[in-house]
C-alpha cells in the first residue's frame, strides 16, 4: 500500500507499507507440500507484493489482483465435490479437494465454496467463522498437524469398521453351521465392541508436532489467502 503525505497541496512524503510474512509460514508451506498438498496464493494485492510474499513463503503458484468473485472462481475450477456430484459438474471443474484459508469479509464466498474453509481465530471475524468449516485456535503452523490427524482419523475409522464387521461375520458364519452356542455369540458381540473402543483410544498416543514460528516474535499476517488442494487419490 502506498500513502502520500500532502502538505499545502504538495507531496511531502510517500509511505510504502507492506505486510510481514509470519515466521512459520515457509515451514508450513514446505510441510504441506510434503503431505501432497499444493499451496496456491490468491490475493487482491498487486503483482509485486503478491510475488514477494510467495517468494518469501515458497509458494510457486500466485494469482494477484483478485476480487472476491475471482477467488471463488479459482476455488470452483479446482474443486472436487464427490463422485456423484462430480458427474453433474461442468467440465471446467477440477478434480481436487480444495481448502481455503481466509480472514476477511471478502473471503466469505470462497470459504463457503471450498470443500473445507479454514479461518484463524485470532484474526478472523464472526462472518468468516460462520462461513468456514474449521477454526485454527493457534497459528498457521497447526494446519499440517490438523491434516495429519484428519488422515489418521480416517484410517482409524475404516479400521474400526473392518474390525467390527470381521468379528460379526466370523460369528455369523460359525453360528450358521452350528459350531457356536448362543452365549458365545453374545460374548463375541460385546468383545467386538470392546475391541473397537480400545482401538479408538489410539489417538491418545499420537504425536504430531506443529510448525513453530522461526522468528520467535510478533508478526502480522500477509494480505493474501492460502488455497490448497490435494488429489483425492493421494489421501492416506
């Protein structure tokens, strides 16, 4: 942003202001990329400012000078909405699950359009909280950890379903041939439930370190927004 100081109808000074990139931003982007996530910077700032922020954080794809509708259009072009809904979407829609991180009122359309909208609690407004799906209570460095935990939780749920169905199917097959009594079936059903509950306690031992602020000082956020996408096949 450029400010002109005018004294007696003459320009006395020119002030150039720029946002400071968060200390943990570059580490966060690097970690996201290692998780198979493609970061994209969508911002209403002018080209030079956007390129400077992208260079400082390690983001390769930058789109600057965007209005709220433009950000929403970028999200839609990359978004994947599920196999059933995908069949009814125009060809210009992408095949990615798209997340969007924003904090301003002008980000609400993109937050609501993305597969997952994320806002940071410290700098977000009530409108963005309503439009988003998730709120980061700490800093941006928690995002990679949140993705890792979400993927592990998906695997945990799938494992619990397979475990429960396997036990029930084994008991049903055994009972159908008459080799299992009624009380064994009841005990196995309760034991299967207990096994699933115990397996669900695994998250208590998960350790997922977040990306820390490298500068160890108070810094401001960038003026842009981070959109990230990951191919559906890469989820694990």
